[in-house]
């Protein structure tokens, strides 16, 4: 068997030097894998699949690090998607700030697990101070509120909906879901959200045993925000029909349009119908750092819970998210003591075991990424980034709106612009595919039955000149498609 010092990090000089050499080689391989601003090699999926199928994933005898890295450098890295490219803009999938790459190295090397204090002493305390700052940042009282890091927006939304369901059932029905499961009337429970909200609402209600039918999709206005008047009509009709509204979800940055629901109006509606109000701010939460555009997301402290994603507008590596709750007791739905993990006597003596707030057991120390980037950039540094990307969206919208070749129906609130060539659906589909093959990646969606292109502008390295070139490129490709070339 290979000696331990050649397989894991130890305190020895040899082990440290080996790790440094291997990590340096990996970094050099990444840097050597690209030479221009394209986001993708352009290889088609069939060819890439064929290329990957030739890799012997588990050889009888190991190749050794150098040969293994060489193989990956040749077969895999050239075709990896380069999220830092200014030609990549289809999804809420950001480039990573350079200091956060260093944070990932720290997190992976120490490999702490955030479930119990004795598995992550310093990392636990980091999460506690970061969560406290987040509570202050979003307007919650840290003495009454709480939060915990999660794997992403879907898990944060699920956590909020579980907490909302449990609290509503206890408050309205005197029913303890945690012990007894869903109440007998569970088929009448309803969650209300935008018709263009994230699909994690349906997924969450499925996993809670409520089913997709529990999710009521509310119509939106011309700016892709919940129509408050029609929402009130829907809730009242459902209540009259004997249904039980328990939660309203405000989307603070829809996936396609970046549109922001009126959280103040939805707070009034939630109070009127006795609902929990959750703000899915996975996208828009980053705008809290803006100097110029912060007011566009409304007062998130009006919500009972908030989803924050750091791997979107905050530009941190996947995965990094948090769920914040105005009333700390809401997270009690996840608390369960195990003798081997989070003993009550330890917690009485000041050991904080974060597993009691989370649906996860093992999880990474992702708060370190937030800490390092917050310390590195400060409020001003983040404000410059956020203001720039939102300003870019305004510029692209203005250029597209002034060009008779395009339609651009929704004025951006954040950093997403949905548009289309007037030439038609098939032309827009073809343009996206052709650009992908040339290393420029745009998104595609549908609005009112029409195929649309989407630019999600999270990259602060992109400027107005680059956006002008993008418009010209899309237009030129559209002309070629129209001419059958």
C-alpha cells in the first residue's frame, strides 16, 4: 500500500511540497486551457460524448498524478465552460471573484463539516458572524432573527416553505407537523407565487407531500411582476372555496427577466390572509450592495424569510446560499438531537452545532467564501460591481429598443435582458445555436408563446462596447440565417 504521506496532506515537508506541486500544476493546466475570450470550444454534444467515452475512468493500475492530470488537460479542460468569459451570459451562473478561488482552496483543504462544532470550530464561528452581518444587511434584528447556509436557492426555498408550513399548522390548527406529519386538511393548503417564479416552489411542495396542485401561480403584469389586484382576487376566491392559504412567495429577481415583485403589497396581502411571506431573492439579493439601484428590490425586511444566493450576483463559486428568517424559532423545525453528533449537554456549554438549523448534515464551510470576499471588496467594492452590471443591462436594453430588428419587451430591473430578432422563432433558435458553436453563449426562453433570447449580465468585465458588439453579432447571424447561409 502507498505510504500515507504520499496520499494525504500531513505536517511533513515532503507532503507539503507534493501538495504545492500538484496544486500549482493544476492551476497551470487551467490557465493553459484557453487563450481567448470565447466561453466554449463550440464542440457539439455528440462529438464531445464520443471523445469522453474513450477515457478509461477506473484503470486497474493508477496512472499517477502527472499522467492523470495530463489526460484531463487534453480531453476535458479545453471543453469546460468558461464562466469568466465575457461571451458567457445565458444563465444566473456567475464568474467567480479571484479571491473566492483562494477561499475554495482553503475550504477544500481543511475539509471541515458544518454539522457539529467539533468538526468545524473556527468555520462554525465564521458562519455565525457572517449570518449576523447578513441579518443586519437585510434589515432583520439579529437578536430575534437567524439564518443558516445551504447548498443553493432551491434548498433555501425548500427550508423556508417547510418552516412556513410547520409554523402555520401549529399557529392555525394547533398541529405539530414535525411529530405527526401533514394534517388531515393538507390537500387544501395553498402556496401562492408568480407564474414565472422558480420551479423550486413546485419541487418543494412535492417533497412536503402537498403536491404541485398546492402551488397557485399568480398572473403577472407587463413588467413580469405579480399583478397584486388579481392576486387578491385569487386568494379571496380560494378562501371562499375552503382552501387554506399558508404562504406567499415574492420573487426578487425572476430567473428570466430579473423582475421584482412588490414586496410591500404582498406583505399586506400576507397579513390579511394570515400567510407566511417568503422572499425568494436568490437572484436579486445581491442588489442590496448597490448604491444606485438598491431601492429596486424593495424592503426585504418585510418578509418573514429570505433566500440569498452568493453564487449569483455576489459572484462566488457554486455552491453558496443562505436562508434568513425574521423569527429564529422558525428554524426549530430542523432540530433533532443525536447522541453521536449534537449532544444537548454540549450545546448548554456553548458549543454551537449548526446541524440543528439545517436540513443538511454534512456540508461545506461556504461562509468562508463570503467572509473573504466581503473583507477583500468591502461595501464600496461590491457596490461598484453591482452598479456596473445593472447599468450594463440598462445600456443593452436601450440599444436593442432603438434597433428596429429587435423586440425587447421588459425593461430590466436587475441585470437580465430578454429580447428577440423580429425575424421569428426559428431564426432566434438558429442564432443561439450558431453563436454557441462559435463560443458565445446566450440563453433562450419563451414569452407569450414567442421564442426569446436572453442575456444575463453578471460579468463585471463586460462593458458597453462589448454589448454593442454582441448586438451586432446577433444581428449579423440573424441575417445569415435568414439568407440560408
